[in-house]
């Protein structure tokens, strides 16, 4: 389970709204920017 704002997300919890800046410079607002249906969100740090 993912922990957001100090609490864990569980089955049927709504995904919290937030924005991320993409490598292209554009901003993606989630969950509204992903379209309809199911989706997978992967955050890749790039370098450790």
C-alpha cells in the first residue's frame, strides 16, 4: 500500500490530487490528467 499525507491508501480509496512536472517541462495533474479507466503510475528517480 502507498502512504500519502500520513495515511495509507487502501482498496477503493480515491487517488489523491497532485501535479508532477514531466521531463518535457509540461505538468501532469493526477488523477484527472490520465484519462478514463485504470492506470499505473511509476516514479523513477533516475539516479541514486
